[in-house]
């Protein structure tokens, strides 16, 4: 059981790292990188229009060019230091913002805490399950409203994903990966059909499973 957990945790870490870095890389390239490149272009145009460009303008253009190079290098850098401090809720908030920005669905998170009393390894694996569920929802049922409720107790932590205004019937919502990971955490996962066009995914894991991490 310990070997299976550590193996699954490693896969979860790699998947989460790859996904997080790809999102950061796209943000750096598509947003910040483009803004800096545009600014450098404007500085160059201004310098060309001046008979005697001031040294400060030349320095600013050179400094900005170096910043662009450093930024591109940073976007390709892999850094593992965040793994031991992984925060499930902060990553879930980031995923919520990403989905909401796309405009395809509106996600809300209801929680009375900013961090969980769970080992980082457990939080990583739990995030991978929730992330896969959200991806499945986006691809296969096009829910317009998604509410994620987080509830922690002394012995149990619960995640409930409630879907409203579902366009298509939800099928095969729990993959083998999701089921296996939750089982390794000693928990349970299942979809429930509540009413017309409304579903909920329930995930429950014990908080006393720290010995498996």
C-alpha cells in the first residue's frame, strides 16, 4: 500500500507540475512577454524619431531587452521547491480563475479555511482528482454553474462539486485514475444525480491518513 501510494504520489506531482508550469509558461509568453515586447518596440520607434536619443532611453531599451530574455528563460525553468508546500485551496482558486476567464462556465468555491490540515502529498493527489473531474465536466457535460464546497472535520475532509444547468447527461465521470487515487487515500468518490440537469460529485477522505504519506 505504501509503495502504491508513493508511486501514485509521484505521478500526481509530475502531472501537477507539468500542468502548473504550462499555465505559467503560457501566461508569461502570451501576456507579460507580449507587453514587454510591445514596450520595447515603442521605445525603439521613439529612439529612431530622435536625432540624439538620450542615454537613459538607450539604457531602458537595453534593460528591457535583457528582461525579455530572462523572462523567456524563466518560463522554461523547472522548479520543484513548491512541492513540499503544496496548497490544495490556492491551486483550486487558480483553476477557478482560469475556468471563469474562459467564460464557458462560472465556478464558485465555498470554504471557511485557507489551508488544509493534510500532508502536502495528500493535497497534491486530491487536487489531481478534482482537476481531472473539472476537465471531464468541461469536455463532456458543459455545466454553466459549478460550485465546489470544501468541508473539513476532525476525522473527515469532504469535497463536493455541484453542477447546475448541465447541457448533456454526465457519463463515466469517475475514471480509474480518480478511483485509484481516492482509494489510496482511504476515501470514497461517487457521482450523484440530484434533479433535472443537476449532478454532484462527492469526495470524502479521512484526515487521519497522514501515515501513508
